[in-house]
C-alpha cells in the first residue's frame, strides 16, 4: 500500500494528461459530502498479495511428523511397577496373603492407610529396593516383589505385619494341638472353606508385650478362662500374638 505518501504525490502519480499541477491541488478535496469520486482524478491503490514462502507446507508436515514420532517414542509405563515404586518405607498397606499360592489380596500396592487402622491385614513397609534387597524373614515378616516385563527391573517391598485383634488367619492343624499359622494370611472368620494348603481358621484374641517367659497361658484373660490358646512371638520376640478358635 502507499502508506506515508502525501495527497500531492498520489495525485501526480495518476498522470492525467489534461490536468495541470494547479488543478490537481485545487480539486483535491470534494466540493460536497456526496461521496462521489473527484472528476478527472484516478487513484490506484495497489493490492497486497500474500507471499507464500516456499517449503512452509513441507516444514509443517515435517513438524507434525516429528511430534508424532516424539509421542510414539515415549516409553510406556507399567502401572503395576509405578504402584510398587510409589511405596515408601514407613507406609502401611492394607494387604494380606490369600493362602492361594503366592497371591496377595491386591494385584498391586493400594494407597497407604493409617498404621493404626482396623484392617484384617495390615503391613508396615520396613524397606524398599530392587532385586538385590534381602528382606528379614522372621515371624510375621514378609516380602513382596514385582518384576516388570517392560522395564526388566524388580521392585522389592519388605513388610512386617501389624496385628489387629478379632481378625482371623489361616492355619494348619497337624494334630495334638500342633498348629502352624499363616502369619501373612487373612480370612473371614466364618468362611465356609479354606485353601487346600490349610485346614483351620484361627482368630487373633490379643496382642501383648511379651514377658520374659512368654507361653500360651499368658493369653488367658483371667483365671476362669478355659479357652485353649496358641501363642506366637513376633517383632524379634518383643510381642506375643495370641490365637484361639473363633467358635469358642
């Protein structure tokens, strides 16, 4: 556009052969407000034509392709591995072993809960690490490992059970009141059947600080209590967990 050129220059640029410079100057403003063009004067306004820069279309296609390739190259996440890696030492997880093989009650770690919560199964996370982490294997201590097929890495959680009374666990009764407890398991106290590896259900009656000579008689509530109890020392012998038959 002719931006910045004055009226005089524009009129001169029209090259009207029969009009003098004086005539152009005197007729520059219209005589009235009718809006008609000035007689004998033609003002040509150049039209701006967008200039296409060669290669823009190709560049846009290349940019789009680069973005698609970038998205395609982003590594996929394993949600189960992410859940394992999100667990921190000190968390408490509401989980337990079902008694069926190595199955846990959840396919991946759930959100942590209060360590004072009231759950059938509750485990305190003592350590987290990779495949080289060796967890303690004392009574009521366990480990939960996950190996990702995507990252080819293993995540390990070391666990210690927090005992909550009035919930039941699976046990094996081999006769003569000789019981072995699934200390990482939990089960409904009125369950109709149990996994074939077990044959009995026992309830947690109490959890005490273990005395120096701890034995099952310490589980009795008073001198008139005739229930039969079993006792397991946990936390390195510091605590005792008392079990009895839920039907007594």
